[in-house]
C-alpha cells in the first residue's frame, strides 16, 4: 500500500468574523460582476450595494502628484513619502515605458499640505544612452537630513526575454543619497551588491534600532537591523526562512511593534497563496519565528503596516484574493495589533492604463504610508502610470 503523508500548516487568524465576511462578500460580488454573471436583474456588483459592503473612508482628500506621459515617462512606480522640515516629499521611479528599463530615473515632488504638489524634479538621472535603471526603494528622515535609498541595475532590453529577467541582478547595487536642504542630493553611503531589494524605509524599534526587511542575493529574505538610528551605518542581516510553498523574493514586507514589544512583520507572498504571511520577534528583532499564513487576503502586491497616532494599528494593501487585482486598495484597522475589526475602501475606482508597458498592471497599488498627527497619508500609483496621494483624517474612522 502506498504511504501517504499528510502535511499540516500553521495559520494565523487575524480578522474578526465581520471583517472576514465583508471581504468575502466584496470579493464574491466583484468576481461575479467582472464576468457578467447576473445574480438578479438589478445586480451592479459591489459598487451597487447599498449600504456598501465595505464603506469608503469618509472625507479623505485625493490628489494627483504626477501624470505619466509618453513625453515625460509613462511608467511611474515605487512610491515613497516622508515629511522633512515642514514639507512633504514624495519620490518615485520614472521610466520611459517599461518597468526597470534602461534610462529609468528617480523623481520627487514637494507639498506644504500633501494635497497641492510641486512640479517634479530629478533626484537621480541616468546618462543618455546608458543601460542602467534606478529604482526608488526608500525615503527616510531623522529630522536633520533626508535619505533616499536607490537600487541601481544594469538592464538587458531583449523583447524575447520575459519579466524581471531583463535585468542583470548580479550587477545591481543599493546606495543612499542624502540631502540637508531638500533640493541637493549627494551619495552618502553604499549598501553594496549583496542586497537584492529593499521596498520600505527603515523605522525605529522601541529599542532604538532602525529596522526594515530586504531580500539578499544569496540567502533570500532577511531582516536588516541597524546598531542604532544612523541609516548610513552597516546593518546586521538576519536570515528569515521561507515556509514551504511561500516565496518572498523582493523584500516587499512591512512591520509594526506592539505595546508589549512584539515586532510583527507581514510578507507579500509570490507563492500565489493570495494571503499575507506574518512572523514575529520578541527580542527587538534579534531572532524571529517562522512566517505563517494569515487569513488576510492579498492580490500579490506591495503592502504597508504601521501605527496611528491614537495607538491603533493598520495595514494598507489590495485586500482581495484575486491574483493581480489591484483595483481595490483597502485599509484594515486593529485596536491591539492582533485582531483586525474594521475595513475601509481607500480607492476602488476602475482604472485602465493609457500607455502599455512591460510588467505594468492596472490598479491602485504599491502603498507607502506616513502617519502625521491625525492624518494618515497614503502614497500609491494608478496603473504604474500616475502618482496619487490620499490624505485620511484618522479621527473619522
């Protein structure tokens, strides 16, 4: 008789029944509507539900920071936002047409209120004819200076080669560019060639050490833990094992720390589970549990987690279990960082790109968040084409 081995998998339940039911109903109606399967004569999908299945955030202010164009670059992605010396700074990657193609540079814009934005300026350019591309992967400030972390890679544009294999990962490197006046940037530090990707600026733990997640070229996903608050110091790399079936290739992960000191990291999974993974550390980030699958849906995109000024915890992601459906961008809220009991729509407006390009995708995607008093500012893009900013009054949610 053949020997069958049953493998069980640990999972973390982080959603209340109400939030889980709302997300399920929203997903069910969205898929039926998408494929024109009418359930009744007046069926209009989740947009037609009254009251709404998932309510929109009341009173949020949306602005367009940058419109993509054939003339000035129709690929715009990798959103980063920070506040420095009383101004908001928004930086992103800007390319001619394709994701991570030759000539891709980093732009930034400023605003006094995160609603009205300046014209875009070039933070780091590429020499004409160069095969290099720059990616905006973090924007960090300690109050005295602001640092933009940029991953640079040599490209091989070959129309017969698919996906990310158009780049030469062995040549990629990550540098930090620093400014003290918000206008002039100079290279301040190099993280070298061992790190493959960072996608979020480091933040301070309760122990006073900067921390973020990355992916390394040789050892897979890792936690970057600095000795203190200096981003230009050399961080320690702590390897994190990938669970069977999961895949964390780009370091697109995010975290917060609870009042009890537990650090919780949420992982985007490229293994097509269409849910987030989570793991934790109880010693300030020195050692970590193995990531386990959660019940939080995710369309396989970037996410951002953190804490509001009032102490609540949040996650912003495409909270839907349909692969690459990045139209509904949502906000999950938790009182204790363990159970999420509220969910809101940030933007679920249907959107279609105007200019096709390799690896571009429709949708409201790649959030980066900034908590500023009673405001939650969400930087994201539409279709990897236009750069958006959402200002949320957290006293209303």
